[in-house]
């Protein structure tokens, strides 16, 4: 099939999904009123509540939700064949993805800017808030494990990549200095820093620089299991970057670096899309089948596991993501100026993310091809190669495009990772701060979060960690859908459009969690003697996280069933009175 | 007709600029506003410390500053009294 047809399917999904389905629900069920005051306008205090226009918020929402999920997920998922991956990206976004993002915003807007903790307390049960806290902490830990392994093991160990990444970090700090201290116009700052960042990426491609990093990577020959010296070094460097991002004021580190990184990523997406449109390749159906096997076996790569539930959690943010609900309820909902803005901001940004996922799927299938895909072990670097191939059609040579693609991916991961560590620090201080006052200390809370992340990065199997991350991510989304359903029940509105997706996502993610936890714990127990010690530890860690997440979700489900029964009984009573 | 097309193009360009602003600089501006308003909150708290049983400034100076703070008093009070949980703190942390 020609790649243009696949892109067209994506565009059609956006047109029908947003233009018809989403608008119908927005108009007939939520019935937003542009004249009604939103929390942002009612409680404007410049700190928690600040109104912003819909276009600005659309950009903010997209930037906040786009990370590695929509890119790496489809790359792994094409092992089941590109067709099921494509169908889940399109239909997942169509029926579930935008519903979750949009309803999270609406919930915040209509409930006076309450966030998930307060809403779960109110709509489910008092203990739901505590369970949610544990759940979010483990979910964040899995993000660190999954992303940290991609960056520290795969991308940064390529000798052409580290200089570019470190250069962008330095240039980001320069951007902050130019803006805050030297008061230079943002346009000049942008032009100077983005050009410098590209120069840094280009410097990384020079043979001398690559030799230098190759020498560093080969400095010591020791390894523990699959943790070689190079992997050990770069995963620690990644976490040191995260440490600074977590402890320094956000304007000093995270924001200026994210700003420069944004341009690197944005220009890459634009260039890649244009290159793809100019190239218009066709998927080689013989090499890259539309459908492989039920257990996801492609070529010499081992089987991943059953398509249901695993495909639906492997493609994480490309179809639906719990991260979006956190951003939507805690951030965006408090900045919505008019109720009518919720759909273009929440729904619109999700549909754009779907487009990124489709682009990533094409990078793997047509950009790289089956043989090279298998050679690269279906890793994140597949995207870098695919993107560089697309960029050759806009005149960018592969010698630059390849490290650029890898830097692009690394930055996408890093910009989220240090925010995740900040979250983890806050969550641990909130949950255990009274019992262990040391956790309230910024540095200690951060170091604990980083140490746990490092344990997962060094010991876990990436495929298991990714599936656990995907499961917890989608389960978080299911919880957001549950809150939306409960809220719709209390308002006596039609809740089918959130409740059916909730049931599907809940069953799918619980099945994925149960299966993966079972597999890793079984391997740790029965194959303990055959596996290297680090993998045994990794399997135990991953298994325990999976079991705790499963139990936490089960507890929430029990409380939710009670809450649903109460809401339905209240509804019947109200109907009887009427 | 041409005027309508021109207006449409102008509107689209403005929207695109706003979207890019939202993706790039908005975060910075928002963070600076937050920092400024947090300072103002603190200042108001110092002035109205008496209300919380903490007389920080002598009443004479306090009374002279009160007229400047009255317009923002309501939003300050609401903001100070609002219950916050960890998911609120997440927003504070991501900026």
C-alpha cells in the first residue's frame, strides 16, 4: 500500500473523528456555553488560574502531551503487522483518545478547576485519592525506566549523538541566560540558539568527535549482564541531566532547554512530513506484511505476546494516554477561557498526536524496511533512520539526518523525563513526607526517584518495562474515563461514550498488567539459574510494580463499582420523584 | 471576495502565530506571571498577617498599604483558602 493512502486514512480519521463524532458529542451532550464563566476567568489569580486563548492553549496542550509514546509505540507494534497498528491508532484516537483528553478538560472546567486527586475523592471514595497517588508514582517510575533505557542504552551510546544532545542542553541554558539576564529579544535568542543547536548536532557527526566518543564508550571493557560501560555511563549522564532538571527552578533549566528542543523536534516533524509527501513510497507487502502473527512475530525477532491485550498498550500515547489526562486536568482546564475551547484544545491536540503516530509507523515500515527493522531489533533508532530517510528528500544528507533523528528522539524523551522526576519528588514528599521527613528535602526526594529509575533501567527487560509502562499509562487513561463517566452520571447525562471506552481500556490494561507481571515473575522464579542476576532482579522489580499497579487498580475498581451503584440508585430515585 | 480571502488568510496567520506561541514561549510567560503573582501573594500575606494572628507589620504602615491591595484581596483570599492536593502540585511543578 502506498504511504500516501495511509496518511490519507489518518487525515480521514481526523476529519470524521473530530469533525463529526467529537463535535456531535460536544454539541449534544456536553453543550458548552461560551458565555458561562470558566474557573480560569472566575478565579483568575495568575498562579493556578490564568485564561488563555484557544490557539495558544492548543499549542501548549500539544507540546505538553507529545513525547516518545506516539513514536516508539507504533515502531514496536508493527511487529504484529502495520495494519492492526494503524487501525488501533486511528480507531483508538477516534473512539477513546480524544474522549479522554476532552472529558478531562471538561471535568476540570465544570468542577471549578478540581484536579484528579480531589475529583477521585469526591466521585469515587476518600481512599481513592491515596491509591491514585501510589498509582501515579509507579506509573512515573515506569516512564523513567522505559524512556531512560531508550536514551541511555540505545541513543546516547551512538558516538554521533552525545555531543549534539549536550550541545542543545548548553544552548538551552544560553537561551535562558539571554532571555532572563541579558534581556535579549526572544526572536534573536531563538534564531541564535537554534542555529547553534544545529551546529552542535553537525559537530557531532565529525569523524574526530565520533572517534572521541567511541574511545569513551570503549574505555572499560567490563559489563554486568547487558549493562556495558557505555550504557552505564550514558544512563547515569541522562539521570544527572534529570537531576538538574528536577532540582533547579523550572525557568532556569527545564523551560529554556525545552524551548530550544521544541524547535529541533518541530522542524524535524515538518521536514519529515514534507519529505514523505515528496517521496511517496509503497510498503513492500512481502517484506513487511499487513498482518504477521497473533503473537507478534516478525522475521527473526522473537514473539511479543498476544495481540490482545498487548498491542493496545504497546501503542501508548499514539491512541490514548493517561499522561494527557494529568496535563489536561491539572494544567489546561485551569486556563480555558471559554467552555467551547475545550474541544479544539483537548480533542484537536490529540488528533494531531495521532498524526505523529502515523508518521512514526511509516518511518518504520517504509523509511527503514523490514530487513533493517529486524537488524535494529525494533528499537527506537528505527525512527531516527526512518526520519533521516524522509529528510533526504528535502535535501538533508543521511550523514546529518541520522544523528539529527537520534538527537530529536533523545530530546523528546529528556524534556519529559525531568518533569517526571519533579512529579515523583512531589508525590513521594506528599505520600511519605510525614513518616520520612527527609523525603520533603528536594535533593533527597529527587535522588530517591533517580535511584529507583536507575534500578529499573539497569535491570529490567526493555520490552517488559515498555509494556508495563503502556499498561499503566492506558490504565491511568481508563481512570480518567471512569471519573468522566461518574461525573456524567451525577449530571444525568449520556455516559455511554466514556463508559464503554473505560470498560474496554480497563479490561485490556488489567489483562496486559496481569500477563506481563505473571511472565516476568515466572521467569524470575523458574529461570533464575539460567538468567543473569541483573535480569532476575529486574524481573522481580518489574513484577512487583506490575502486581502493585494491578491491585491498586482493582481497589479503585471496587470503589468505583460502589460509586456507580450509588449514582445509578440516585438517578432512579430522582426519576421516581420526577 | 478578495477582501474576504485576505481576512481569512490574516486570521489563519494570526492563529498559526498563536499556536506556535503556545508551543514555545507561552510556558515562559506563564511561569514569570506565576512567580510575580506568588510574590504578590506573599506581600499581601505580610500586610494582612493580623488576620492570621501574625502581626508582621505595625498597623500604621499596614493601613497605608491596604487601599492598594483591596482590589486583589478577594482572589488572594480564595487562593489562600483553596485546598490543594498532590495533583494540584503537579501543575505547580510542570510550570
